[in-house]
């Protein structure tokens, strides 16, 4: 489901102008990655967002990212 949302984001980004709405989508994807314990995908999405020249992420977006990163690593066993 998360990979579907990422693919959908790529399609939507081509149609959004300005890309402010894309930042909101990134926030929701960050939250989902945190809940689903997808730290690797979360970091990839963050890097993709940073590379997007039309998105200037604000403090709220980065706050959601860091909270999701902590959540994605919380409760993981030592073998993960």
C-alpha cells in the first residue's frame, strides 16, 4: 500500500502547481512509514523530497519526518 502511495505521489507531482500540496502528501507518507516501521523507505522519501527543487519543506514537515523516523525504529528487535 505504501509503494502504491509513493507511485501516486509521483503522478500527482506532475500535475500540481504549486507543489505545496505535494509537501502535504510527503507528510502523510512519512507518517505511514513510521507506523509501518519502514525506516528505509522513509529516508528515501525524505531524500527525494529534498531533491525536488520546487518543494521548500517547512519545520512542520521536518518535524513529522523526525517523529516518523523515531516511531519506525521504536520497538524493533535487535535482529532488524
